C-alpha cells in the first residue's frame, strides 16, 4: 500500500510518517526534501519557503520516488505533483490552530507572515481541500491530532490503514471554534499587516 501523510507544516507528518513506516515495515520517503535536494524547488526569500519551480521535473521525481516500492509512506505537502492512481490512501493530519501556532512559534521558531499564513492554512482546511482535489474523497482520511500523543496518532492512522476505522473527512471545524477576532488578527498577520505579537496564545 502507498500511503501519503500530509498536513499543514508542524502537524507531525515526519514524526508520524517515520513511526508508521517502522511499524508497517514500509519504506519512508520525504518527498518535499527529495524535491528540494534534486532541484525541482527554489527558495523564495520573501515567503521564506521552497516552491515547486518546474512542475514537469517535480512530477518526474515524484514518480521515481513512488516507484521505489509498493509499500511506501510518503511524507509531503506537494500533493499536486503525485500521480493519484499510484496512491492508495492520503492521511491529512489536523491540529487545532492555536496549538499549531504555539508549536510553530516555539518549536520551529517561525514568526510573522510565515507563522500566521501556515496557521491560516490550517484554519481554512487548505491541505484537506488539496488532498480531495488531487486524490478524490474516497482516498482521503483526516486524523485530528489535537491533544493526542504521537503513539495515539500513529494508532489511529494504523486503524485507518488496516480498514478498521472509516476514512472520514470534515471531522474538524476550526472556524466554528475560533474567536472571529483571533481569526481576523491571524489573517492580518498572514498578510504582514501586524506582527504575531498581537496573538498571545495561552
Ligand atoms: N502528536 C504530537 N504531540 C506532540 N508533539 C508532536 C506530535 N506530533 C509531532 N510533534 C512535534 O511537533 C513538531 C513538528 O513535528 P514534525 O516535524 O513531525 O511536523 P511536520 O508536519 O513534519 O512539519 P514540516 O512540514 O515542517 O516538516 C516536532 O517537534 C514534533 O516532535
Ligand atoms: Mg516534516
């Protein structure tokens, strides 16, 4: 089986993906790193991030990576360069935006636009929508990691992989849980209009 583990940066793709591959005895591959290493992405200093520059090369690299094995855990956010027919399941990790904010700010030391635009991506279900767009609903399953240990998240992913747990989407609704003022401040910070200091998350 080929399983993609995706989600907003900081939701735990690498931690969970590596653990899953160990337990399942699958090959683990970090497609984002592979795309950067092999020159399909370039660094955008304004956004402080890597972007796919050459789609054709990126698709070719993704294809080569996927052909490594039939039993694969693919850790990536570059969903649109992957051939959907070669993937069996896409797990989208979710994390409450205020937890994600703290994790990105204090663990990854991200700040300002980069920090807030990624948190806004989580608020707006960006990677869920992208996953469904690229792979179709039936292949996509969300896992809410909020308040769960890595082992608990891994166990939930395994249940989905083994078919013991239904592949569900629409399991979280961050917008309905968040104070509209907080969302407005996050949005302004994402656009560079205010600093992330206006978001003091307890
Ligand atoms: N369930 C969890 N509970 C607590 N901390 C976690 C959990 N999952 C991951 N972490 C921690 O969160 C941080 C980010 O995790 P990780 O690097 O796996 O995320 P990622 O989605 O791969 O991020 P990126 O997209 O930037 O590569 C790490 O410090 C990791 O130890
Ligand atoms: Mg990672």
